[in-house]
């Protein structure tokens, strides 16, 4: 049975990416060696790294002055490293609290300067993205989490501010075009739209670096990884390789424009059903709905059917649909590699459930 | 043609490990999902993590009070994190400078306290391990690099000191029994004796933690990873999985006792030939020779033959034998998974080279 993987992350990648990645584990490019046992300084891996970086440049249309690097760890590491690299000792940074990950980013940043939380939807259990706030013009940057995987909300547009944006795009990178003129830094853990767990992509406006006085350990200094082309030390070879394969797949399938169209089609399909089906309702403000993670619950009258619904999903090959404990109910995570057919399977299950239980 | 992989790292793992890892990339344990797209909170990956940690405990015979965790990044990250977690602000730590990596560890540590370099063989281009030195009894720890991959030296025994040892065992972990009574912390990047690049094993005496005042970002705080059983955030799933497979292989093949016997057999075979063959000589003090990385050069009279020798090695399927630029000549890295047969192939090539060129 085909599994339809709606997992919030680590998450679905294209089947051909898995096939090619598996081949590299036993014999990489007919070298007779596994990619896992090859030097990270070999010409073969050097080519992988260069292609990965070049695909990032091409797909995101990075203007001059931006650098892309792959580092180890996840976005949680960048919660500390972004302010460590960008926020002067007595400087100020603005943050907006739109979910669990934004909240954690704020906590980690507080060790590095004055953190001004300009708005928060925490008291409403993060069901919407705050709208009316102002970002102080003396802030070194304004940090946002562009998509909130746990709660299923997403900034529809990057905010307009006079200061550079620092954006955690872990869960929606490569799914729509970003106006890079607004950006100071983007970081994205690989394991949703880009690749497997174990590497994080950083895209940074290089002129923002080198303005802090604090000591930065070499491994945490973006400038060192830029200078060494992501190979200052042994990088996470396999996660970077698989990310490269997936970026190739994104390019081959039409690039970011096509990925955006796919994400619109998928999310319209699921939200239409959530809104139509009398058994279910969405959990967030309609205008802030995420195209990557659709969160929905059973209406009060049907709440005792939660386990039944999970069971019928399982029987249809739908995996990873259980909602996060902070929201409950269900969450359909639909990252770049997900085909519309899989969303159709879920919608059909919802319709059938209505017919039998409604 | 079979490739004999003498690469210094990332490096050889057992063929069955590559096969099983490749299978997991396409379909993990018949779940119909790739391991790369599965939640790190799934029961399947939870079992992987638990087995990996349990194998570390068993193979290293960790006494009570020690904890093993898998983190992201490499040993270079730990150059900063070990002192960040263990060295009080105005405290002192002792280091010994036995090679490139020890030197880097010292540089990173200096940001966190007073670093007393008790001995160094840097002026002799690290051809030996210093012997007569004393470690101050008020040091928080004594840091050593147990094996020096670049120069081919190794501590034959862990030093006797009154303070806990902090040991970078990236290149010789699981190759001999360590007296854990001497140990405060061991860190080891995976990509030599343990697995692929992308994760680092930390083994720490838990009572040494929590004694520093400085702010430690969550992702860099060993206590948080211990508390969250290496899953505070999304860990590097695939590198940890392959490390677990390789530790299973170590156990199945006799554990650390057998790995030590294998490493003695391999290193005796290559060094015997280096000492016998009039074309070659070793580059280090005989008593400090590494069992993992044998460094050797052509004698002066034959030095113009270096490229010839690399060529005949290549033709025999010998890969990764070129020495590091700081030493020149050749380096045969022989980690846990290397079979004696591969060393025999190298020795045969050396004998044949002597017959034809000597």
C-alpha cells in the first residue's frame, strides 16, 4: 500500500530522491565507494557542495552580497547563532511571537541583547498572526518565523519594515518567492522542504556580519563557513547530498514558481473540505492559514470520533496526521514533495467519514 | 575492482552497514516509509536512539554516573562546547598540544578560561607525544587528543592525572578499552570509527556538569540533551542510525576487545613493512605510533617516486593513501571496519614497488 506521508518533519521527499540517495550509500557515482566513506575534500563531494550552493542561489534568486552556507544542527541552533552573529552587545532586536518556535527563538536571543517582542498571539494559543505592530527603526533586525508548523499559520507576505528581516523559514523555504531585498538572514533546518535532518541552510547578507564584539567560537561564526565554502570542518555529508538531490528535483519540476502553485492547489483542496465538511473545522484565522500545515479538529458534537478518524486514515495509508498536542485534532503537513493525489486521498477519507458518521 | 579505503575520514564502514543503511533510505523496517521522512518522535526512531545509546553504554562499559548523548556537528564544535560546559569562568584547564586538532582545541578553549598548555610537540612537527609534564591539580580537567590523525601518533595509555580527562577520541574510539575512572568527558565525531559524518558522540560524567556560571545556549548545554535523551530538537537521524548499525557490527564482531586485536594486527603488519622496506620510513617516534593512522614517506633517495607509488596504489584499488600536506608522503588510515586483507594488499604493493624500483 502506498503511504501518504503528512508528517510535520522529518517529512516527505520525492521518491526518486530516496532511490538516488540509497544508491549513493552503496556505490557513489561508480567510484566503488559509499558516499558515507568518502573524504569531504574529495572532488566528488566538492562538486556536491558546489551544486547545492549553486542551486540555492539559483532557486532563491539571491542578489549579489548574499551568501548561502550549509551548517550542522537544526534551526534550534540558529535561535542562538543568529543573534550571536548579528546582534551587537548592547543592541536591540525585534521579534514577533507567532508560535512555539518563535517563542523558543525569543528565549535563546535574550542572552545576546535587548529583545523587543513587538507582538504576540500567545494568549490566543497562536491561532493568528498579529497584524498591527511597529518595529523600532533602531533594531538590528526583525525576526519572524515565516510558517508555524505546530499551529498552522503562515505570514502571507514578508512584513514591511525598515530593518533587515531574519527569518526562520524551516518549514516553508522553497515554496514561494521571497523578496530578498527585505532579508538580512534566512535559516532553514533541512528536514521539511529541503532534505533529511542533520543540516541547516543559512542565507545571509554578508555586509551584516562582523559587527559584533563578542567572542564567537569558530564553528558558530558564519563568516568562517562562508570563507571555507561550508567545509571548515567535516560537514554533514549525507544530509547535504540529499538536500542537493531534492533541490535538483525542485528545479527540474519548475522551481519555486511551480512549488508555490503546487502548495496553493494542495492547501485549497484541504481547506475547502475542512470548511465544507460539517464534521470538521479549521483551528486558525482563515487569512493566516498555512499552505504547509493545515490544522483542523472535529466539531464539538463529533469529538469522540477522533480515534475513529485516525484509524480510517491509517487504513487508507495516511501517515503522520495526528495533530500536535498543543492544538489537538489533526494536522496535514504538505511540503514541497507532496503530490496533490495524496491530499485527494485524505479529502476522500474525510468525505467518506462524513457519510458514515455525520 | 574492490576498493581498499584508507581514507582518514569520513572513512570505511562494514559493507553490511552500507547495505542496511541503503535499505532504510528506501523503506525502513517495512513501514513503507524512508527513514529520512519519518518523525524523530516515531516509536521506530526512538528505538534506534535507545539502541545506539545502549550499545555505547555496553561497548564502553560505562560506569554509573556517565551519560552518552548524540549531538549534531563534529568534534570541532566540541572544541568550544567542552570548555563552555565544564570550565568555570575564572577556572583553569590543562591541555597538551599533540597535533593539528589539539592545537585547534586549545585555540577555541582560550575564550572560556585560563588554558595551561602543559606540553607540546609542535616544534618537532608533532612527530611524538610529549612524555614528561605535570598537570596542575587545580585544573578543572586535562584535555588530550588520544589519536592524531594528521601526524600518526597516539597515546598508548590514557595519562595518569589527579584531574578528570577530557578526551577527543574522534579517531580511535571503540578501538581499545578505556579506563573510565580517569574520564570526565569523551567526545568523538562519528566519521571515523563510528559512522558517517553529521553526529558526535559525547560521554560525560554527569556530576561535572552545572558548575559554570556563564550562559549556555540550550542547544549547547549537555544537560539538556541528556534530559531529552538526545532528542531535544530534531537530531541528525540518519547519521545516528548508521552509527547504531556500525556499533551493532562492532558488538557482533567481538566488541572492543576484538577491535583492539584487529587494530594491533593491522598496524603491526603495515609498520613491519615500513621498517623492513628500504624504500620507506615511518615519520613518528616508534613508541608513539598510531594504530589507526600509519604515516610514512619515501626515503630521500627515492623521493622522486612519490607519484609513481600513488599510481601503483591506485591501480591496486588502494584509495585515500596520500599523506596530509603537513607531513607529506603517505598515510594509511585503518579504522575499525578495515579488514587485514586490505592492509595485505598495501603491503604487497610496497614489496612489489621495492622489487621494481629498489
